């Protein structure tokens, strides 16, 4: 399994539209094959920051997700509204 934590820091005035894009991305991505979990969390201590936390069955599922039209649409919007930082963790199969 793969876990990704994508941190987002909004540009001035970009937080609300970015959060809406992240929510739309979450709803669409939960339907992707191989999606184990996908959610958005707002920071309680750092204004203007949220995190998208996603878990995938394998690299192939993540690759297909990243090629999906909804990914390109909403991640493109997020890139215009602030800065993204990605952390990826690989977990061996049990």
C-alpha cells in the first residue's frame, strides 16, 4: 500500500476556493480503482493550510489516479491557488 500526505498552503485569498477544489478532488478520487482512503484535513494550528491524505493499494492504482481527468482538473486548480508539498510512504504487503 501507498500513503500520500499532500500539504497545501494557500496564497492570499486562495484558501476557500482551494478547499472546495480539494473536496471535489476527494469525492471523485474515492471512486478510483485501488483507492483505500482519501480525505482532507484542515490544520487547527496553521491558518491557510490543509492536508489531503490518501491511501492506494499499489503504485499502478496511484498512477491511474494521477492520469484521471478529475486529478488534472483539481490539482491544476490547487497549483494556481497555493503551494503543494507531497510526502509518500510505501508499506509492504502483509
